[in-house]
């Protein structure tokens, strides 16, 4: 019987610790989660998912600066991850650096054109910047890719109102009401 390679064994161990880290985070035990992530990264320093999880934990702790560093490492290791790019954008938004946040939201949309939450964040950012046609474009895509994401309906409807498109705003609001009824069932 063939013995598993050393790198596969290390990845298995790292996965086990990452699993524990996620469990700790879910239970609100953030320091324990960070400790498990440290073991994960000591075992496998090129494990992008572990850096991503580290970013999530730091963000939960309100430490955007550390979260950004972790997400940047994760994105260097997995440059085609829309989720990591989105997480970076959200952190930069927390830091009130909308320009950089927008860059990462655009990257997330480019990497995964069907990522509803990336479209939502980009659309919301455009809305805040007063770029209402662009906001509508991305918020409508967010609704298309996740029809139950109610926040997208609200902002999209307001953007249509600002643009003087009252009929379209009403249509969006009616769709949102239908979704609310279905979600309640």
C-alpha cells in the first residue's frame, strides 16, 4: 500500500485545525479560533483558506487592519477567489476607503460575474457615490442571482426613484413584497 505524501498529510492536519477554527469562530471563541489557525498555518503556510478564515476572525474582532493583511495573503495564494476579493473590499469599506473597496468589489464581480453579494456591495457603493445608473445595474444583477436578497431590492428601488423612474421603483417594491411573503412561509 502506498504511503500518503508528506504534503498531503500536512494538508490533512491543516484541514483538521481549520475545521476546528471555524467551529470556534461559530461559537464566538475567537482567540481559540486564532490559535487553531496559527497551528494550521504553521503546518501549511501556503493554505489560502486558512488566511481567509484568519481574516474573517479578525474582522469579527473588529481588527480590519489585521483582517486586510490576512485576506491579502489569501488572495496572493488564490488570486482567482471572488470570495476573498469581496472580503477584502468589505474590510476596506469598514476602513472607509471606498476607492480601494470598489476595486476589490469589481475584482470579485470580474472573477465571478454571478456573485450576488459582490454585485450588491458594488451597487451599494455606487449608490453612496451618487452613481445611480451603475448602482441599478449591479443591484438588479444581485437580485437576479439571489432573488431572496431583500436589501438589494430596497436600495435598487430608491435608486430608481432618485432617477425619476417611479414605475420601475414600484415594480421592484412589488417583487420585494412577493419575496417577503414567500420567505415568511
